C-alpha cells in the first residue's frame, strides 16, 4: 500500500502534501525534523491520509491535491476539522 498524506504546520498553519509507503515512519521523520521541507515548520499534525494500491495512483492523487481544485476538495472534505 501507498499513502498520500496531508500535514498541517502549527507554526504557520499551512499544509504539506506528500506520499509514502510507510506512513507511520514518514510521519515520525517529519516530527523529528529529518525532512528538509518541514523541519522548520514543526510541530506538525497529520490531518488526512488516503491509501492506494500502487505508486502510480498515489502520485496522480498527490498532484491533484496540490492543484487549486484539489485544495478546494480538501477544504470541503475537512470543513468540520478546519472550522473547529
């Protein structure tokens, strides 16, 4: 399985989108500062993830979620979380 995930930075309230084969390990790497793109944005919260059967599907979904329409989809999907 491959996972696409969304992290929220508690420092700047922005999202980070990525994918991995091992979600737990990758999240721990983000939290401990081992990922260059998020090490200065900690603390981070995992707010969303999806599972896909192959890497091609997960990379396609990652690209979509990084587009304007993908961000609208996420905001709508996470509406109750984001509004409190």
